[in-house]
C-alpha cells in the first residue's frame, strides 16, 4: 500500500471522526458530566483515533523506509 493510499484512509477516518464529534455534541447524554463514559458515539470516536494513530505510524514507517532506500 502506498503512502498516498494510507493518507487517503487517514483523511477519510478523520472526516468520519469529525462527523461523529458533531453528532456527539448534540446527544442528550453528552450534556451529563459522565456522559462520555456511557456514550457509544464517543467509543467509536476513540476507535477512530486509535486507527488514525496506527495509520499515521505506518505512514511514518513507510517514509523512513523510502528514505533508507534512497540513501542506499
């Protein structure tokens, strides 16, 4: 998978995450102090964050590999 493809996937996940965040702001349970602990939407946002971080690490690794290949 190319860096561009992985970056596209990150961008899509960020868009979906943003949509969920907007939705989360409008949910009644989110107005409560501990609302995030019980909110399914918030859990999905956390899953997106984890996946985004994983893909960003993959991009960084791929970029380092390309730099090493160029140095050889």
